[in-house]
């Protein structure tokens, strides 16, 4: 009630202000009137709050119960500050920033983003990777240099993992499965929305749970272009914005980003709202080869990889007559681009790129894994030593490597820009302090001189 004295203390262990009734307290409940009714007021000065919580407090969590009131920074604001400070401190001190991966696959996107960061001198360390496919995860752990002795390998669907098994990271990368969002996936599964897919439809929920728990400063989410318009993407946007992230989105094609394969993809880059991303700086880091011939291997005409595809040629003629819209996809050394090559490329499907035999009619071959990697700009060592089926599966499920190297560079530039601004502000503040000290010393000298003159 008005007139009651209280004490205000700071609990450093919980980062809370605690207010309790105290007859000898230094503070007193004041009062005001509204509509003839007396209202008690607990007035906590802004300077005190700034000292306890830091300047710029936007929201607070206040818990009131009999005999005690606690005030603390809103959990989302506290999380925003924690992740920002963690990342900036790592970059300032030269420590590696930590990354995590969901739906990791063969780790191609993660490898590309690490390379982009390292282009700018920012070292990155893979903290964990979660993937349900044992073969692809094993290949990544064996061949991908982003792994270290401390990396946590999680072989499981992300929705089945104990959330406490995921450590905090500075950057989270996810390539959520597109089987429910792509046109072919919807047609194959007889669904009209990505969320209807029996296994991949609800994965945005565990994805968001991991984001909340790991509290990264930056998130990269990759998918087919159609995913941007799904309910899942809309929920992700709204949720991340509530948690203090700013959302940036872009779509790019492989040819634009320096690759022969013209795969089109959507990417969401979400950053803690202390950062600002300039998407105009998302630029290709290499020039595309002029023709496919620059990456084709010299394959002997008698090599067993050449196959008789008379049955596909006949099917192609039937499909054309029936106006089904399917046709054989022939490419050669003069081709300036190739279409999207999927995970099932080794199945020898008619609609994906194939090269005609130099002399035999109706004979052709698929791109080798090395050629497949080259048209996606993927370092071939990431699929080294694999069967044709598994190599093409990992590559087909992957991305345009050079595009996500550009994404890594963009994130690195964004972080470094903020760090440099902080350093400039710190220098300016030190200079102002020196100016103030200089003025104080000058005043002291003038005062001493004045006293001496009077004496």
C-alpha cells in the first residue's frame, strides 16, 4: 500500500531484481489518484534498470506474489542478447564460431557455408549434425573436413531427438526435405500441401524447437522454390520474427551462381535483429564454365557405363505421341547448362541429362559422379569412394555448392560489419573519455593557477 517501505535487490545468479516489503527499506511506495481512487505506485528509476539489465530494455517479465515481486528481462530479449554477445565475442577473440546442421545429408551445404566463412577469415566448427540416413551421415563424417573430434553425430529423425542433446550454436543450417513441397512430390504422394506429407510434413515443428533451444544468431534454411508459399514457411517466418529474428529470402539458379546445373532453390537467411543483411551482396564467387565439355571426363567408347537405351527411345516416342510432356534429356560437350539432376539419377530415368554414345545409335551414358559433382560445383572428395547409387543420391539431394559458399560469405560480411562498428564505437568512446579527462585536468590546472595567483 502507499507509504509501505521496500528493499530492491539484484540477484546476480538469476539476473533478477527482487522487491520485498522492508520496514527499513530505502524505497517507499508512492501514490496517485485516478477517478477518485488511490493507486499505489512502485517507481523504479530508469537509470537503475539500465544498470541492472543494460540499456535498451524493450520488454520485462514481472512476477508478482504475496510478499515479493521479481523483475527480469523478457526471456526472448535475454535470448537475443545472449546469442548476439556469444557470436560477436567469438569473432572478436578469434575463436571458431559454432554451427549445427539439421537434415544434414552429406553435409554439402554446411561444407559450402564453412568455406564462405573461412574466405573472410572466420573459422567455423561443426558442433552437431542430425541426419536419419545412416549411409549419407557416415559418408559426411568420413570425408567432410568440417567434422572435428568434438562434433556430435546424431543419426535419427530430428523429431525423435531429445532436445537436450542439441548444444547451443551460432549458426544453424537446415535443408528440410522437399518431398512434400515440390510439384513432383505432391503429384507422387497425392497431396496438395507440404504439411500433408506423412513423414516430412510436420518437420517445421521440431526445426523450430531446435532453433529455440540452440538459440543461433543466424539460420540458413534451404528448400525448393515452392516451399516459400507453404503454410510451414509462413509459420516459420512468424515464429522467428517473434523470437527476435529478421528474415531475408532469396531464390537463385545454379547458372546465376556459377554452376552448369541450373537448379533453382529458395533460401531463407534469418539473423538476430541486431544484424542487417544486404542481399545485394549475395554475389557469385566463380564464373560458370562456358560448356559442359570443360568438366566431362574422357570415357572410352567401350566402357561399361555406356548403355543401350532403345527401350527409353521407344518410350520417348510413345510419350511424345500421347503429348505427356516427357522427353529424353540429351546433353553434349557443347551444352551451356544442364537441368536439375535428382537423387535417383542412377536409376537411369529418361528426363535427366544423358550423353549420346559417339558411334552407337540409341546408346548413352549418365554423368559420372565426378561430372555430377562438377556441374553442381561440389568438391568431389565429398562423395569419394561411394557406389554410383549412393554418390548420385548424395549429390542429387544436395545444392549448388558455390551458391551456399556465397551465403557463407554474406553471413560472414554481416557479422564482421557489426564487429567493426562496435570497435569503432569503442574507440570513439575512449576518445571522448580522454577529451573529458583533458578538460578536467585543464580545469584543475586553471584552479591551481588561480589559487597561486591569489596567494
